[in-house]
C-alpha cells in the first residue's frame, strides 16, 4: 500500500494521542506552539498535507487558493508593466568647457533680384509682372463714394467646409516656386542675392570672417541661403555675445520683387552641421533697423531603442534610400523631417507619375521609380487634382510618412533653444558710420546714399541694414535621456517578493519541484522498462514512519531498490511536502546545544530589528505618496491647433465716444490735452516745468499712491463694465474693419471664423478656432494662421491707451484667456512670427497630488465661462473668483474687474460695484483686500481652495519679426487697406508716398502663428510607489530578514485557534469533573 499515507496516519495518531493524553494546560499549549515553532515556515502545501482534520485541510486549501489568486493578480500586473516597456526621463545639466558651435544658415526673404527678373524666363517675368500694379496708382482719380471700390466680409462667400480654396497670393507663390524650380541650380544662384553684396561685416569670436566662411545653399522658397560653419569644425569655449557670430547684412530692398515678398528681412536657422535646414518651416525672422540677438542653449536628447522606444540608428545605406536631401547637403546624416518629405514625394510619384517641385526627386531614394516628369499644376488638370489629393492625405495623416516604422526619430539628437532680443540699430551717433560702411561696398549704392539727406540716409539704413548675433547664453548642456523604468532585474525582484509574500516560496522551491519532476520522469521511464516487477522493500521506507524526522526519507531517495512506480512518485512528492525550507525559529528550536540556540536567537533578533527598520521605511515612503515626473517628446501625425485670442490695445473707438454716455465722455475728455501743446511758449528754464526724482517720495511709501492716469483708467473700466455687453461690443473696434487679410493653412478665412468677447481693459477681443476643431498636420508658417490687421490708430483715445498694437493669447480652447495677465504684445509695421511648441502637463490626483478633474458641478469655484457660454475652469479663473468673494465679504461691494454672476455668488447676498476712488471707504477696503491677495495673505492660491486641473495644455512661444511692408509692397498694402475703409481711402488721396508709408508703419501689421514642430512635450507625474510596490518590498524584506511570508499569518492564526480549542476543552473537562 501507499507508505506515505501510512506515515502521515501514524503521525496524526501520535499527535492525537498526545493532545488527548495531555493532562496539563501548560503542556497542551507548549505542544501547540511547539508544533508552530518546529514547522515555521512551511508553505501551504505541507500544512494542508499535515492537517489532522477535514476542516483544517479545507482551511489550508482556501489559503492556498487565496495565495494563488493574489499571486496571479500581482504577477500579471508586474508582467504587464514590464511588457509596456515604460521609460523614465533623466535630465542632467553639466557645465561644458567647450561646445561645438552650431551651423548658422540665413536667407534673404526675397528669392530673386528685381534687376535679374528678365533673365528668369518669360513665365516668371509675366507672373511677377501680372496683376494690378499699385506702385503708380492715381489715388486722386478714385471716387471714395463709389461702393464698387470697397470690399465687404459679409459679401464674401465662404464654403461650408473650412478653408477650402487657396488665396490668390498662395496660388501665385506656388506657381512661382514651380517655375523657379525648373531653372538650373547655377542660374538660380545667379538670380538670387549674392553674399558679397549682402554681407557688410562679419566677426566670429572677436576675429573677422568673410563670405569665404559661408557655404551657399538653395531653398525653393527663399532662393540663395548661406551657411556659416557648414562643416561644424568651430568650437565655443565661452558664452556671451563676444564669443559667437556677429554679422551685418545689407538687404538690397530696392531689389525686392513686391509680388514675391511683402516683408523685409532675413530668416535665420540654427542647426547641427549634419542636418538639412528648412527655413520655410523653422528658424527666426530678423527685421532691418534692428540689432537682434539669438542667445542659445543646447539640448541633447538621447532616446532609447526598441522595445523601450521607436528611435533607430539609421545606417548610411538606409539613409540613402529614405532621405532625398542627402545629395543637397553632401552628408550622410539622417533627419526625420527630410525623410518625411522624401516619403511624401515618393507617394506623389507613385500616384501621379510626376514629382512635386517643392521636394527633391533625384538620387538613390528615387532610383526604383523609373521615368517621371515634374507635375504641371497650371495646365495639366490631372496632375493638379492628383497632387492635391495626395497632399491632402498627407496633411490629414492618412499616409504612413510620419510613422516611426517608416521615418524613425534619431536616437541621439542635438537641438538649440533660443531666447531672442532686439534693439533699434544703428544709434543716432552711429548712423553715418554705418552708411559709409554700406556705401563702400558698391558704386551704385554709394551714388544712392550720396544723394540722400542725413534724414534720408537714416531712413535708408532703417529699411535695408540689420545686425544679428548668435551665441551661447550658457555653457551648460541640457541632456535629456530616456531609460528603461522597469528592467528584467526589477521584474525578477518583484516576482520574488510577490511569490515569497503570498506563497512562501522561493527559487529553491522551483529547483525542489524540478528535482522531483526529474525523479518522477525517471520512475516513469523505469516503469516502462520493468513492467510486472514485484513491489519490494518495505523495510527501507519504514524510515519514514515519523514524518518530522531529521532525514525525512532521504535514505529512501538514495536506495537502489526497485519500487512500485506509483509508490515511488508519491514518496518523491511527499519529500517536497516535508522538506521545504525552514526558517530561524525551527532552527533555534531544533538546535542541540545552548550555543547554537543563542546563535539562532541573535540571528532572530537581528532579523527582527532589520525587518522593523526596513518595513517602517517602506511604510513611511508609501504614506509620503511620492511621485515621479516623466518627460516624453513624442512626434504626432496630427496636433490640435490652439485657440488664438487677440485684442486691440484701445478699448473704445474715439468716433463712438459720444454713445458711451456722458460720464465716460466727460472722464475721457477731462484733463490736459497733449496733442495741442504750444511748445514755443514753454520756458525750459522754469524749474516748475521740469520734474526731478529727488523731489519724489521714496521707500517705504513706494507704490502707495497711484498716479492720476491709473486712477482715470480704473474709473473708466468701472464705468465701461457697467454698460451692457451689446453696447460694449458696439463701442469697440469691429473685426470687419480691423481684419484686412486672413489665411489658415494657405486657405482663406474671414471674420465668420472668429467669435467676439469683451474685456474690461481691452474692450473687444476676437477668438479664432474657439471650438478647438482645427488640427495641424504639418509644422511651419505656411500651415498656421496668418492675419493682416489695420489698427485704426486714429480711433485711439490717448488717455486710455498709450501703446499701439495687439495683445495676443495662445491657449487651449477649454481655457478662458486673460489678456491683461498673459499673452504677448505685437507692434505695427512688422510681420510678427509666433512659433509654438505644445506642452501637456498631467498631474496626479490625491493622495499623490492635489489636482482635480473639474466638471460643471464645480461652477461655484469659477465664475468665468467660455465664449460659448459653457463652464470653464482653471486655477487662475478660480483664484480671481475667490478674490471677488473675499472683496464682497469684507467690503460689501464687488470689483468691476471680475464677474459677479453665477453659482459662485449664490450665498453672497446683495452687493453693488465698489467705488474705486482710493479716498473712499470702499476704495480703501478694496485696496487692502487686493494688497493682502498680492502679498499671499488670502487663501485663494491654496490648492485646497483652487486646485489645479489634472490635465493642462499650454504653448511655449518663440517670437521673431521682419519689417513689413517692403518698399515695393507699401502701395499694395495701402490699397488693400483702402478697399476696406472709406475714411482710409480719403486720407490716402491726400498723402504722398512717404506719408502713406509712415501711416502704414503705424497702423498695419501681420502676424503668423504656427507650430514649430509636430513634436510635443508631455510632462506627467505618476505615483513613484504604489501599493503593489509596497507589497513587493514587504514580501522581499520579510523573506530576506525572517524567511516568513503571508502564510505565516495563517499558521499563527491556526495555532491561536488550536490554543483556544485546548483552553475550551480544558475548561469543559474541569466543569465535567466539578459536576461529577
């Protein structure tokens, strides 16, 4: 029969007799706890095997299944975590003693010189000369009363689909570039601006440089471009303007072709010498009449390869096949953007059997496409339709060109982030020197400048000359590295902790089971060979009569006697059941000498001490709820285009002042009128006329008294806010008059694509893409919003606004803009380029953070609403609402600057608008509350009062600008303005060309807002120590220091139950004995 079962039965009978025969309570307790000591810690399987009752067997089966369930759950979680291949981002900022100087590429914004236009071919000559000429317009012959001269947005038909047709200017630009690309490279270089004419000064690191230090490069949009440090050999050992490139450039604005370029300046791209520059999609604009600084800091990004990332070290052979720009740069460097454009060209060739002039079409990348021509989009409708269809698929992200499997990102990439500044240049005392420096380079220029007056020379320089510096602002490098956040050793460590915690097993158990499996396999093999052999040798397995013996059947395992196969297998598995690893307590119990017992006792207390320390540390770490910040910069095929809100700096039109009410009209008109000052009657020797700082009060009363102008504007804003919304919008600037041109993604837009709102400081504000439905599929200025604005400066009220321009806020469509506190200003007379980089910040919810997911139920926290009227929450809106509630609570009145309606004010009772006069009681109270707010004494900024949103989207902006309009384009822009406004037309009829130019520089502007890159940054805070991590660590620590597991808890529980049973049985026996 089965000897294992007999042995177990004998052991159980012995234990039963011992328990029943125990006459002393102490003996029974010692027996029960001794059983625990001698068997601690066996795992669930031997406990289940040794159980002396069905109830205990069922109990240990439940414990086994519970442990298996928890183990399966936790192990599955660990494997899922591992196979998600998470990464962690490390940021280092070391200080370098020397940095490679980047390559600087700049292009004149005009691709072709006017004097060379006749050499460009009849197609380009007729295109650039086509259309209405505005240079010699006879303004006097125009009848301003004839409505046919004027444009009206309401009469311009827009199709149902957003931006379906290209504008005339975009069409003409595309047509020119197509014709231009058919000209040979040598001819194109000859037609463009020459560096030896443009460069009038050059220094690097304080030493002179020349055109010989530049390399020519052709661009399909800008023509000749020139790269400094094209081979990348130069180094920088110090930061600051003195240790970079300093160049003076003469723009030759008289050579500008007005139909090709309506703004003046250069485009500068800072890049690695191995990367192809794309000035049409990246870089910074620099305007004449300014000295501009581009202060750099270097970003090195190290990505991780598969499976933890999608970067790839592209081989030279593969680069030749996927990068068509290789031949143009004479380099083997790989660029994802170059690969993407090459991929698009391949799709065009495959679908249309012709190539797009914008992208390269020669070289190894196109060897397998056979013969094809350039797409003729002007006369061949098939080519035009096909090309448009393929490009639309690309822009909509339907092609695979942006996939990492087709165009993977580089594993190591260096970028240069810039801070741009500019000052007016040259200074008054330096103008004649710069004029001489310009004139000595060319006889024709010398004759032109010689004939000009001093003021004429100054104006000439302001329109033609610029200086720029490119340098490192610091020698520190931002090294951003992504590394595996969960490696194989981490996985094994967690698995060990979980298996030890829930099952009391270890790697030794695996080998024990493996050993038995091999032995069982041997037995099965022997059985096949010795079928019919008699069962033998009971004497050898009598050694297992007592399961708890020291040898536990090891002698039987070494016996060469033949066993019955089934008995042999049971004996082998029984060996596993009774021989799983013991820990310190059984060792101490079984020690045969006092020294051994003391040794194991010391080990026990050492393990307990270390266990307590480590467990306390783990719990402390967990309840601190630590977080880690992960930074990712993925490349998107599509990105939501942001919402753009802009406001004119002037809140109310002068011509509408009479409709604003007597109080506002009297306030605005009261005071000194500086427009009609008689300067000749002023005596400059009169000390009462001149102001001195020495006569003004200094600290500590600094900023205690507001000036009269500030008080006047505060009072105006209060009166203005009392007017109805309809009235305020009517008084402010109308978009139909401000907007004189609008394009999005090269297609026309209009005022119908904007919504209007009212701001207490700026009056009417206009929002583009208010519903956030637009998406960008490509970066660069051609694929964003481009608007032309006429500011109507003659409508400005000088006491309400002392600066001219727009305030622009770029924000997520779900956020309320606050132009008085955020955004940036842009000035007239320039093309302002605003490059955007999208950032997302994802915060952790409690207990790991203090963010909240807001809903309409939280309207009591924010009184601000979107233009659509729906609820909007952000921390700034909540903070302003909280401040208003504090003002109402303490002053019994409300500040006009903040809203007063909505659920946030349901319990505030009745209140009125505060008197803002500082000398009044309400004005003084209002000032004190706002001072407490600014000093942080109110609780409005606390996260428990105004929690941050869990998901925030914002945009980092890079601003640059070029002069606008160009000399050849001034009349064109003036005519475009006159087409929208009768009053402007009347003015222009009375002006000469110089006056019109000055008028336009004060009133007209253009701004372009676009994504600099299809990459975006995700900054996410996640729990750094989760409950699963805590359990893994506890399992590891308990197993390491005590050799225990969760099974130990059930073992102790079992012994406690046995002890209770013994006590109850003893008590019952005593009662029965008493009854007898």
